[in-house]
């Protein structure tokens, strides 16, 4: 009997070139040449080195600064740190806070505040025009978005090899969820850019993953096992993807990828945003629904961010903690349904808080 995360057959036609929508004859603002869109479907990724303007990204940088400021004040008022480090900038301040209170970056990750600047970026007209080239004119924002707080030499922000669909329920194995990974500075191998396995999506399968990697909440896939399942070579097909500030990396949810360790002395801030066709299942265990962004069938006059933001996916996930009656604002552990989806081969402080499969209220897939 297969593990809960595995399904016997792949659906390559849902992710390879056969899934590419008909491309427009006249490009809308921001849209890419058909040859580039073809690469996304043929290789499973597309690096767009120049896309956003400073005016589009600078509000996000300012929003991150405010989030870090709020986190610092929370920790200071709670007696967890003795200095607010207001003299430190965007790319250093959280590192200093982390030295006093290890796990501060996890708290910021769990806060998951979708600020107005992030909303504007996610629903950026030119960006949605590109997404339309990937999934068509019906577009919903997937609830699994993340602000990445990659402080230097931090295991909790170094993500091992995985496929995005491995984090979602099994409905995601039949839905294309393109992701835009958008950094807020120039990224490279030293500060922890992304690596992908080109063509790893072509069989339309999810390889075996295990939980959890080191002292984190991340699942991982073994290179040798994934290579056999996905018919790839983790040496020959590995592609380093340095993305300059103003660019983005588009990836298919079936392609194996990872982020490298940040060996620099600055914080690598980034955000990953996802979309899917609204008539397809969200694949998020019932924790939170998507938000409709664009539709020809039901034109969107105003995106309903309020309803979307009223549901905190991390709070919903915490209901499956053993001590869910105790809400600690300084808790640096994360639990999620993906932990119960795969074999538990390594336990840690995150997995110890998790209820068993039989106790969990998460949707079974």
C-alpha cells in the first residue's frame, strides 16, 4: 500500500507543454514571448532577470522593515530581547535579533501578515498578465504564500530538495500551481539563491518525501529516490538560479527545487506567491481558501483581501498541536498537515507538538 502522499500514476499532460494555454497574438503589458513561456512548460522553470520596477518593489521592502520593527517590539516588550536594534537596516536587523532570541525568524514567518504592499505585488497587473499565459484568464491566489526570512547561516531558512505539491494534499497532483519567487535584493549562490532540477516535472509525479529535515518543519526528498521516480539526474539536470533584484523565478509545482544556505553577512529577503485556476481544488487541507484575482466569467471589480486575511492558516494548523489550548506568542515551532502526509523518519521539537493522524482534524487526502 503506498504512503498517503504517493499516488500510483503520473499526469504529465497537466504539467508539460500540453498544458500551455493558447498564447496571445498581441502581448499585454508584462507578458513574455512565447518561447519563454514554452521553457516554463518544457524545463519546469523560467528565470526572468528583469521584470519589476523599483516603485513596485520598494513598498515591499518598507513593509518588511515595519514587520521586523513590530517583531522587535513584541520580543522587547516580552522580555526576550534587551535591544530593539533600530540602528540596523533591513538586511541586518533580524540577524541581531536572532542572536538574542534564536527562532525570531520563525515567529515572523508564522505571523504571515499579508500587508497592502504584498497584496499589490501579488495582484500586480503585469504579473497577472504573465500568470494568464501559464494557466489562462481565470486566476486565483493560492493561500500558501510566504515571506522568506533567510538570515545568515540559519538552518531553519535553508530548504532541502522538495516538490511544492508534496506540501499540499493529493488534489494538487492534478493542478498546476505556478510560483513566482521574488527576491528583495540580488541573490546568488553565496546568499542562498534557488536551485532547480530541470525537467523534474515531466513525468507528472511526486517523489517520496520524508519528514522532517534536521531541526525544521520541512519535508525532503532523497536525491537517489527522486531521480528514479522523476527520471532526472540530480547532477546533470541541476540548475543554479541567481535572480537579480527586480527579477523573478517562475517554477512549476512538480519541479524539485531547494534554497541554498545563506553564507553571506546579509539577510536574503524574498516572497513566494502562487496561483491556480479557481475551478480547480486548492489542495490545502481545508485550512484556507484561495482569493479570486482575475476572471472573464465573473469579472473581479475588487479583490476580497479582507475575507482572505480573516483566516490565518498558521492558527488553523496550530489547532492540531497537542497543546493547542496554550497559545504562546513566542512559540518558535511550526506544524502542518504535510508532516502527517509522509513517513516520519526524523523527529524534532516541531514534530513532537503534532497530534497523530488519528487525532488530527486536517482533511485526509
